[in-house]
């Protein structure tokens, strides 16, 4: 068996619409195929995804492509898939790349990852520090989008929607607490026992905090990117917003230092509006007008981003869904011990 250096791990569940494009982009690389292994961890797909992957592997020209393997993720969720890979991948694997099935990458992606890792790690080593994770930029999916997908992308491109997390727009290599689509040093992952399976979402935030507390460094590079499809309709956008809010609370309960005033502003706005509506009705219009002005400006700006006139009302609608759903999730995370409803 060949000696591999890097493994791409793809947790997967019901991704028949996107998995072929993902795999095509992963094997069409300038990176040395003999150094790359792709593991797909399926969590029990029922839509034909498994058959699509099996046919793809069977028809693959093995000598001209990275090796692809399909594995079953019995526990279904992302952290379980990643921990399985961390434990079972060949010993020759030095680095693990986080990927998802509904994304694609440019054909020099892995070459750029390797160059960026070597560059960043060299700088840190001179300072006596060790790089554990290197993230990349997250850009919109290539190709045609539905109207609602376009609204969602416009929402995430706004400073009131995307924030400083995985969808952040950055232009230089820098330290970060929130790298996205990360290349991980496998030995660093093993040093902190991998991903916590307590978190179905936000497990990456938990991992980052544990790596930092163990004196590892996290960085991100703009030298390459991942093209990611987000939710393709407003119903799924709502479910995602609630789920992210729910698990964000669980993270903050364990790591209060990760709290940001910015992410609580919509919740504060809702509570202030309710307070004014009950006790100071004559002032209740003030926060509503202020929020309306912000939404109007977002809508106008999104027309220039998306080049579609429908974004003038669609993007503000997505913003409202994001803010209310995330705020509801934050509250649920405080009072609900069980698990929030899944949207995947």
C-alpha cells in the first residue's frame, strides 16, 4: 500500500445532489496523488448517496487519482466521523483536512494548503511555537443558485450576517480562534483526544479552545479557499439558524471567554422591544425603526452583491430569519437539556 501524507475526511449524509461535484474537484488536483487519501464517512444516507459513491470509486482510475474509501459512520454525526478517521487512518497520515460533501475546491487547493502550512509553520517554529490547525477562506458555491440560495449568500456576505466566524472575509495570513475547513496536524489532534462528541455542531470551536489551551497555534490563510453551498431554501435556513444558536450556547457555557457582544445583539433587541411594548408603548417604534433602517440598507447593498433585484427584500428576510432563529436557539440552549431538532 502507498504511503500517504494527507487525508481528506468527509462526513456525509444524504448528499446525492452534491457529492459528485465535490469528489471531482478533490481528485482534479495539482497535488501529488500518492500523498493524498480521501475518506468518506457516511452516516446512513437513504437518498442514493452511497450507491453514487460506490459507483464513483469503482470507475475511478486509481493510478491517476487519490485513493477514495467509503466507510460507515455508525454514530451518524460529524465529530464521530472525524474521531473514527483520527483513530483508523493509516499511520502514514500526518495531516487531516476537514471537508464536507456540499463544497468544491480549486484544482491547486492542496498544493496551496501545503505551501501555506509550510510557510506559517516555519514562522511559528522560529518563535518556539507549533502550528496545529490552518484554515482557509469560505466562498459561495460556483455555478447557478436558486433564488433563495442567492438571498442566503447575500445575507452571509453582510457584516450583520456572516460575522467573524467561518464565513469571515480576511486578506492576510493570521492567527485566529475560528479557522474553517482546517488542515490539522494529526499528532496535535491526538494530543487533545480529537473532537468532543458532546457537540453535534460547534465541535470545531470546542476543539480550537482545547488546542489553544494546550499551547498550540491556529492560523488561517487567504491563499486558497473552499466553495461551499449553504442552505438552499428558507425553511432549512431557519433550522440551521436555530441549531447554530442552540449549540453556540452550549459552547459558551463551557467557554465563557468565547462570548461576543455582537452575537447577542439581535436577542437584546428582541428583549428590549418586548420590554418597551409592555411598559413603554410610546417608545416601542424606536428599535423597530432602527432595525428597519439597517435591513433596508442591507437589502440595497445586497442588490449590488447578487445583481438580482429580488435581493432587496429577500436578503433582509434571510437576515430576520437568521437573527430570530439564532436568538431562539440561544435561549433553547439555556433551558433545554436534550438536543435541538436536526436540519441534516
